[in-house]
């Protein structure tokens, strides 16, 4: 834990980013527009963030020399994905770099067993669940966990590493299929819809929270997030914001954090998972909020004051997956009709500069703004129609 406030890192200086994906790239853009320079650590020579950073250290996330080099350049380092080895953050701290968030917070949220235990301790409701480390734990699991979902405790994302199970037999099979790794078994809940809250917490403990986004997934991957600027202070959004702040406080968190929630058919709010970084469902903030989630990450990492999370417009964010590059069953990719997308009023296009389109791969997103939700939705339908 950081104690008190150290002096901020100022524009002109360097910030470090572990991870070279699109979240890292959008962090670089935000940092650079504030006058910072960024050093990115990522092994991929074609990484989206490495391509725009002032410095790209091409090495593994746990490469001791590379971590020493990063700490030598940057006074503070942040990350863009939860699977960064906590030991790497500890190594950076050992070299005198500030790590925001710190290794302890990241270690908790990168393991579903620790994450759910932590949420429960913090007084935030989670789905009924049971840690599963061996088949015996499935045999003795409460009946109430069926039908359920067996999720690998570590390294899951976009619906990968999880299996829906309606019986103990299926759960035993799924545990075997997942390689016998530690898992959690959780009850399948009756969802009305899903929402998420992005917040930032500074070194001094100050917090800012964005209005919750309503999220729709397709094949386990986020497809659409929307925020009605007029409903941002509604009851559910406010309750989710308060729960997310409670989580950030309990973690003594420094940086940007996202909490995914389920809203159940009876109205109850259940925390699903925590991401220790900006989140796909917060991309709407790039155009529809006074300060974006990426600029908040820059500010929090540098120890600067956090920014205004106020809404400028209602917004629908459409994810652009690689599937859009392939017509029907075509094997070869073609570029979508960007000019027609940009012709739709309120549409703002963000592409991540990935060399190759692949099905299911996140290639970019479009934020579609409107004076109200009806207008944003109507414009978003036009964008979706253009993309086919
Ligand atoms: P990931 O790390 O892949 O995002 P999640 O735990 O968020 O994994 O699960 C992915 C999606 O599966 C959720 O967004 C939700 O739609 C559905 N889901 C997950 N857990 C439950 C549950 N307990 N009950 C009902 N649906 C669930
Ligand atoms: Mg999720």
C-alpha cells in the first residue's frame, strides 16, 4: 500500500505500461495528449500499444532484465490486463517504480476464488458459489449450485474457460475437460440484464465514478454497451456505483477499476467480476464523458488529480469484431465500409491498428452519441446496418 501522497509525476516524464493490446494503446494516446511519454512492455513486435509508444520493450512480462529497464525509465507503471504476473509488479516495485495498481490488488482479482472471497468479505453480494479444487468438492457441492457454471479460477476472459453444467456428472466432466485446474462452481442466476461500473481511485484516496453502462454480450464477448445520460443517477446505477466504490476502498486500490454486475429478474444486484484496469464497457467514456477512462488511468498512475466523469451525451458503443471483415462464409478478409460509418451523425470510430482480422478478435469500436438515448440508438442501428 502506498501511504500518503508522494509528489505527482508531471507531463514530460515517462509512464510505464505492461501489456501492448488495445487498452494499452488507448492509454498511450491519452498519456501522450497530456504530454507524457510511454514505455510499453510486450513481447509482440506488432502490438497495438508498442506501435504508438515512445519506447517498446519487446520482452516477456516476467523478463527480469526488461522489468529493470522499464523501472529505470518510468517512475510509475500500470497495466492493461489482469493476467500480468503479480511477481512482475513486485519486481518493478523492488526496483523503485510505483506500481498502480499494486501487486496485492491484482493478485486478488486475477483469481476467481480469491476474488469471490474478497467480495464476500467486503459485504458485496456474489452468486452462490463453491471453490472447486478436486472432484470431491463437486460431489459435495450444494444442490443449489445446479444448474451452474464451472469457471476456471485463472486466465478466463470473453467467456473462455467456463462451462455451463446442469448436473454433478456434467460438472465432473467439465472439471476434467478444463484440465483439473482450480475452478469455481457458481449457480446460474436469472439475469434481467448486465451492467458495469468504471471508477478511478487516486493515491490520496479520492475517487470518481462513471455512470453504469448496460452491456449485451454475443457468444460470451461484449457486443454493445449503452449509457442513457438521463438515467445515470437512477437507483440501480447509484447502487452499483456505491458497491464498486466499496470494493475499491477495501482493496486500497490506486488506478482505474471496473466491476461487472448482474441485475437479477427480482432486481437484486450481484457483483460478477472485477477488472483492475480500464474496461471494454468503459470505451464510451472516450467520447461521451468529460474525461475518458484512459485519461483517468494516466492521472491516477501519475498521482495527479482525477477528472470529471460527467456525461456529455447518451451513447451506444458497438464493438467491432474481426467477423465484420468476413462476408458470410468468405475465407478472405475485406475492409468494412468506414466512410459510411463515419457518415452517420454522432458516430466516432476507433480502430486498434491490428495487422490481421480474425473472427472473435476485437479490432475496434464505434461510439455513437445522441442528444438522448432514442437518438443514440437510432443512429447506432444505422451504423450496424452499414456494417451488415
Ligand atoms: P469472463 O471472464 O469470460 O467475462 P464472466 O464470469 O464475466 O467471464 O462470464 C461471462 C458471461 O457469462 C457473463 O457476462 C454472463 O452473461 C454469463 N454468466 C456468468 N456467470 C453467470 C451466472 N452465475 N449466472 C448467469 N449468467 C452468468
Ligand atoms: Mg466478464
